[in-house]
């Protein structure tokens, strides 16, 4: 990190560790209070303390994308960030995408195109695709592939994932009815 | 991950004071590398100082025609910034060649400079590593070293700096602005990162009480003749085996200024200004490019698994120059 040798190893000061800290998340549209330890990742906070197990823990190192959620509208790896850092932030998980019982167009497109096999990467793929569409940078199939490269699918459902995202983009443009 | 305490810094001065007075404290911003290192027990800070709410998140035009990137601007917001895309497309391309969209949405520009090597032995606390635990030895020199350095190595460490963004910043002669308890400093990019030498645990020349506040880009952006070529094991979302940032100024077919920076080959983005000068005033031909490539890898040293990088680097230099001069259409 910097020029200090092995930061934090040499002098373990007897710091008083707060066991938990109160934070509030705007979680899937609802103000949600919870107490977290400083070392609780956003992913663990969602899964272990808020019972939102739709967001998956794959590699836990930011290499697979299964933990992708939207924070203030942007897709991030929830495994590589601390919940305590997001006090006050808007967090959207796979559970928060449907509106009034209707699937989000990306969710519907994944079903229509059978864009999964085992389904473990799917919540991350879908949240990532929602973020991708908001960014508006991917137009061509190659650009979609490149900008979805942070989501690994071990079953190899990539062709159908691509087709699903293309359909969802057309729905968003209004050229195809959901 | 070890337990630790957490505080949130409200201004730069207090952030600096916090790490200057507690050597067990480290800054956290995007966290994409630090949290990973903490999960692996490579980093074990007693205290995290969250700097994400400091007012260092803007990109501003400078009076001299340059551009200032706040240290907390995300990699995504930098790569897609209108000024960066138009005037410094080399930087935009390099950033977008690294990591994934999710990581780029979190990772900050200052943090990109401070990310640590992805050497497998550095990450594996069961093995000796002079960078992680000085004096224990280097497991890579006689181990699996396919990803490792061929230039500027020492008998203590052959790790490479993993950044793409920094390769472009090196070619652009960026300046790193830092603030510490003793005041402000401006560090030329070439002097920011270090070679391993006898102290591979020290990655940079940033002081223990200093924080990066911004990265300044000089006015010259090389927007007309540039290329960022990244060679890796898969098409996307992988670290470079070799990468080349080429930035040229041309008058017709004549090169008037050439900058070349290499990634994936050394402990820091690699520049060789003597070799770059070989291109000044010459007509762009493949023969010239090969001579420059040869000059840059002349002192390169392989360690077995990574020896292929010597030829690869030379060829990547030639190809990047062909792209930058448009002798070859960009891939």
C-alpha cells in the first residue's frame, strides 16, 4: 500500500474495537438499519444479517462477479467492500429489481433465453447487466461481452446471456414489447 | 480477515494526521485490492481510515492546459470523462483494458497507483516472500514465474506492478500530487514507483505520512498517435503478460517525439528514454521499431517460465508503434 513495511503488522496497538456500528442503507427502496462490525463486507451483511441470499458468494475475491449489486445505481463487487463504508447509500440487489410483482426486463429476458444452467452466477449477471444498460457504453455484441467480462459463468451460458441482454436492451429502447 | 477499528476522515489534514500518528493505520478508498489482501492475511491493519468522503473526487482543467484527476475519482469516471476521452485517449484505453466494470466502478485513481503486485507468492502467506516478509527470500525466482519481471529485477524480488492505468500515466509524464505532515509535494511519475533492489517491501516513494491528492496530466495528450496494446492469457479481465503504451507526435511520416512505457515486465511501469530517443526525427518504419524494441529488451533477463516475455515484449513494442503510426489498423 505504501512505504511502510507490512502495514499494520509490526505494532498491534491495543485499539478498542467497537463490536458493531449502526448504519442505515436504502436497501431495495426501504430504509434499513443494521449493526455491523467494521470488517463485515457488504456481501456478508446482505446474506448473513439481512437474509437477502439472492446475492451470491462465489470467489469472495472480486474475480467472479457473483456478488454484483448496484450501489447508488452503479454495479460493484459487494465482496470487496465493507458495509460500514456505505452508510446512507442506496443498495439494489436481485431481490429489489422486480416492481409490483412484474419481473425486471433483464430478469424476464434471462428466462426467455434460458440464460443460465445452474443459476449460481445469475443474480450477479442480471445486476451487472442492469448496471451495463445504465452505463450506456455497450452497443455491439463484442462491447456487451467485454463489459460483462466481470461476470464468470462456469456453465458457459454466455451465448444465451448475450442474447438475453440484447433483448433487454431492445425492450429498454422500446423497439420490443417486454 | 483480522479485526480492526474504523474511522472516517473528514478532511485531508486530519486523514494525514491519523496515519502519521498511528503506524498501524492505513487508508481505505475503493478497497478492491486492500480488502482482498486483508482476506488473504497479507495486509493486517489494526485500523482503517476511510477517505472516500474527502473532497478529492473531481476532474479539473488546469491553467497550463493540463488536467487534474482527483485521487478519489473512480477508474470508470476517469476513463469515460469527456476530457480524458478526447485529449488523453491513451489513458482511457489503458484504464478500460484493466479489471472489470464492477472493479473500475469502485477502484480510485490514487488507489490504482498503490495497488500491490499479484505475484502468487506475495499472496500466499505459506511461502517466503521478501516483499511481504523482508528477509524470508523470493519464492518466484526459482519457482513458477510466468507472470514475473524481465527488467529491473533484483535477487530479492522479481514481482511486476499490475496496473494498466499506470503504464499510460508513465508515458504521459503524469505528476503525482501528495500531501503530508511536512507539506505538499509533486512527484514525477517516473519517480513514484520503485525498483525492488534490496527493499522490495517498499513499492513507492510515497512517505508514511503522505496521501495522494491528485494526478496531474500535462497538456500534451498524444491524442492523434497513440496505442495501448495489452497481451494477456484471455481476451478480457486478466492482467498483462506484456503491455505497451505508445504515444507519438508526428509531422507527416516523421516522428518528432516518442514515448513508450511497458507494463507486465517490471516492478514499475518501464520507460527507456534512450531507446525512445532513437525514434526522434526518423521516418516510421518497421525496421526502426524493431531496433527500438531490441534496445529496450537488451538487458532483459528471463527466469525460466517468463523468458518468453523478452521476445513478446519486443514484438509488442513493434506492434504498438505500428498501431500508433497507423501502419497497421488497430485491432
